[in-house]
C-alpha cells in the first residue's frame, strides 16, 4: 500500500509540475546562502536530494582560489553552480555564459536577486553559444537541460577566446568550467589563448555518439600536449573516482562509459567530469580533494 501511495503521489507531483511549468510559474530553491528560481520541471532539486555530492565540488573548489581571480562558467544554466560558488567565495570575478534564452532569462532574474544581497559582486552574464567549429545549431532538451542539435539551426557560435579577450585579462583566469551536454571539447578548443596560462579546467564528458567519443578522446590528448598532465575524475553524481597522469587511463574510462551509452554494456553511471591541471598543482589539489571527501 505504501509503495502504491508513493507512486500515485509521484505521478501527481509530475503532473502538477508540468502544469505549473506551462503556466510560467517558478519554484524557489535554496543553493548555499541564496534562493534561486527554477522551472517546476527542473531536475536539480531531485538530483541533489538523491545524490549528496551532485554539483557540490565546484562550490567547494573555488573556496581555495585567491582573491580577485576569475572563474568562467560556460553552460551556466539558471545560475545554480554560480550561486553555490559565490556562497563559498564572493571575492572572485565570475563570467557566466549561457546559450539558451529561457535559462538566460532566469539567470538574469537570479543574478538581480543576488546583486541585492552582494551589491559589490563582480558577475558578467553573456547569452552566447560557445564553440570552435560547431555553429548553426538549435537547442533542445527538458528537465533543466538543453543540448545543441547540429545542423539546420540559426544559433551562431563565438569562440571563448574572442569573448574573454574583450572582457578581461586572461592571466587572471583561475578556472574554466564547461557543461554543455556533449560538446565541451569544442568549447575548450575555442579557448587556446585563454588556457595558455594553464588555469584549472573542469569539463563534462558526455559521449553518447561515436563522433563525441572520438572528439573527447582526442581532446584529452590535446590537453596533455598543452601541459595539462593531471586529470582528476568524478562520476556524474559528483563522486571522486581517481586521479591519473595517463591519457590512456582516462580514455579507457571514456571507452567504458561509451559502451554503456551505446547499449553495449551494463549501466553504472552516465558520464564523467574532469578536473584538468598541471602536475605542479598536485599537492594543492590533493588537499582540496581530501577536504571535499570529508565535507559531505
């Protein structure tokens, strides 16, 4: 009886959320020290309720960054990761880039509320699709996420280098985060000037197709050749897996996930996030990771 009631309640809540979303109503959700507005169908609250490490690492990580440094957030969505980071370190400059117009409108509203509480915060909001070779796309998705659909769209891309060169001194960048559902490798390739000073990189690897799988493996090797010789790996639930200096080890994990995403292997997790950095920062990252594992 309890299981049946739970199923009925869950179905009722799903229908309610869809109706509220159609009516344009928003849901208030607390992240760190702040409240943000979300669509009722946004999956973030459910993910964080079910998975205690989900979207927790970057807010923890930025608390170790020096005063006045810059964090780039590509795929900022409605500002959920931003609000977590600002809660832990309001003394950084943040550049939030979001391609989807709907998410961007919510991001602007959420930022306006944040600026009332922290009027001296330095946050830039940019509504652009970031890419190197990918362009002329449309965006499609549900439950709080959108991904690029290649071909036939009218959204033009701009390189991350071009945007950041107009905005700031790239030597001040401490972290570049990308979360663009399958095309993070193209964002990173558009940022070669921005990463020449080797800021930390934190990017999603969602390899659902053969082309994405090939490009992510190629991108790992490219980063290694640019001096990113340490890779710390998290699963999509935010849990730390391992740290490696081997391109082969990282790409073997991508092979493992690719088999699952193409129906050839048993599902464990869906994708990985990678923190890439130079070996000179290994001691610093080890301390950050030890503190992170003890923080939840």
